[in-house]
């Protein structure tokens, strides 16, 4: 397998601790939560009290992704006879 043929591993749906630190400039959960609150970010807390921020939410806030809902489509069975 060539290096470029390696399968892509999708990132977690949540920001990693390193990414959260990069976003907030804080390492400590208490200060990260305060920063997120001040800037109006939505987050949940993990069992350990660490903020969990959805990657798609941050991308949307930064203007990098659209938040348009996915279309739900049904298969076209009319051509099956």
C-alpha cells in the first residue's frame, strides 16, 4: 500500500482536547467553559466535567460549513417491475 492509499480516518464529531485548547487558548476545563460561555458557544459536559463541542458547530460558526439539513430521499421503486 502506498502512503497516499492509506484509508482516511474521519475525525471525531467532537473537538479534541488540543483543538479545544487552540480555540479557547485555555487548557483548564473551567476556563474553557468560561470562554465558551462568554462567546455564546453551545457545549455539553463529559462525565469528567470537560466541555464537549461539536466539530460541525464550530465549523458552522467559523463559516466553513453550511448547516443545511440533509435531504431525506426515498428510493425510486417505480422502475422495478
